[in-house]
């Protein structure tokens, strides 16, 4: 009888030390993932007060569309070129896709009108990445300053 009580006591003690595993409640939905279609902030977008500055050109040497392997897929526009002078600032305005799946990008420079400071008349190189965002399925064309530079799906 003592063996029986010993075994019973051992069983109770061991079962009290057993690890209890509980699984969290998991909810499964069939909702599609949320895709952000707005691009992240563009540091070269037009600013308040730009209207009082003189608009100038830029000299683009290279443009490239990069498709980042992220989820959701992000599209980035690489621009390489020169500003007319070190006193000019770069501006890049990106319009959302139109009905023809065209993304219109305008690249230009700004400088102060009648500025009292002296500016060297040498070109200032730049290389920037402009986030375009993520897009719903479709065949898109990217136009920079009136020229189609590439397409993506």
C-alpha cells in the first residue's frame, strides 16, 4: 500500500511541475494586405515660399528607375546631374499617376532674385533618390521634364 501511495504522490508532484502550454487565440481573415500608395516624403518637393524665387533649369546626366525588393514594392527615381550654380537649390515635383498610368516628374532649380550675395558661376553636381511610392497593378511610365525615361509594372 505504501508503494501505491508513493507512486501516487510522485505522480501528483511530477504533474504539478509539468509545463502547461497555452496557445494564443489566432484570428485569420481573408482581407488583402494594406498597400500604401503615397510615397514617403520627398525632401526636394516644392516648399512654401518658393514662388518668390527665380526658377532655373537643371542639367540631368542620368536617370534611373529602381524597384526595391520590399513589401509592398517601392519605386525610387535616381537623378544625377548638375545645378547651374552652387546658389541654386534643387526641386523635384512628382505628380500622382494620371489616367494613362503616367507619372510626371518635374525637375528644376530655384535661386534668389536680385540676391546681394556673389555666387560662383560653376555647376554644382547632385545625385538624389526620389521616392515615388508603391502602386496598384498596372503598366506605368515615368516622364521627367517631358521625356519618358522608363516604364515598370
